[in-house]
C-alpha cells in the first residue's frame, strides 16, 4: 500500500504542474515549455520505470481479452451525442468565438493543416497516453489503497483537475464548470471500463470518439 501511495504522489501532480508552468507561471517562455514537455515525458516514462524497477513486472500491451469494444463504441457515441446537443443548444452562445480564435492564433493552431495535425496527435497519441497513465497505472495503484469505486473517483478527479486550468484560459467559468463535469463523467466511465475489462483499449475507443467530436467542434468554430 505504501508503495502505491508513493507512486501516486510522484505521478498525479505532474500534469497539473506542467499546465501551470507552461500556461500560467511561465507562459510563452522556454522555461514554461520545458517544464510542460518534461511533465509529459515524466507521465510516459514513470509508470514504465516503476513497473520494471519497483513492481518488477513485465510491460503489457493491455490486450483486450475480455472484449469491451462495443461498450467503448456505445459510450463514445453517447457522450458525443450529448456534447453535440449541448453545443447546438447553448454552446454557441456561451463560447466566445473571437476570443477562442485569438488564443488559437497565439499557439499557432489557426492554420487548418496544423490544427488537423495537432488533432491527430491528440486523438491517436495523447489519448492513448492518458488511458495508459490514468486508467492503467493510476487506477491500479489507487485500487491498492482504496475500494474500486474510490479508485474510479480518485483517478477521474485528478484527470479532470489539470484540464480545469487548461480550459480556464480559453472559456468562461460556466463553460469550464460544464466541461469539467463532462470530463469527470467520461473519465469515471473509462476508469470503470478499465476495471471491468482490464484493458485500456475499450476506454481509448470511447475517449478517441469523444476527442474527435471536440476537435471537430473546435474546427467549426475556428475555420467556419
């Protein structure tokens, strides 16, 4: 149990520190960018190093032996449907289009090819990384400390936490609150799916579908 607590203490703060350093403490600076990138590298390497040196286990590709892809597909489409409904009913009035375009221009995402490239990275790479870190490593370590329900809520909360700071730069407080609730629900579902199927891939399928929807809406706001 003590080892699991230590692992969580060393891992969980990293993305929040990265976002705060890169976007708040040292924005538009080499130091901020370095800390942000370092936090990403830490998230990727730390679970593997811990697995090999502390747990002394072999790395697995998390093969979906128990299935779960249908659940992943259904949950991804269901969340996507809710996001589209919310955006088309109230989202267009809550999101400041000009402000968002200004922010996207600042970080170089106002070019459609660059935006598509960034979206593909986020969907195909970053979402896998998030499932690997938060659903596999974080949920499993939390399960060693608390009940499975507690592990689901713990992982979902801290997955949501760093997203709050990132969203706050681009959206109003109300949008941040609504978005945070949505992220938490999605994260809890993906954590539950990991516990049920013991594979990150069903959750990743759901996660990727949702990200595709979010980046699609972003493209519609910025370019059309």
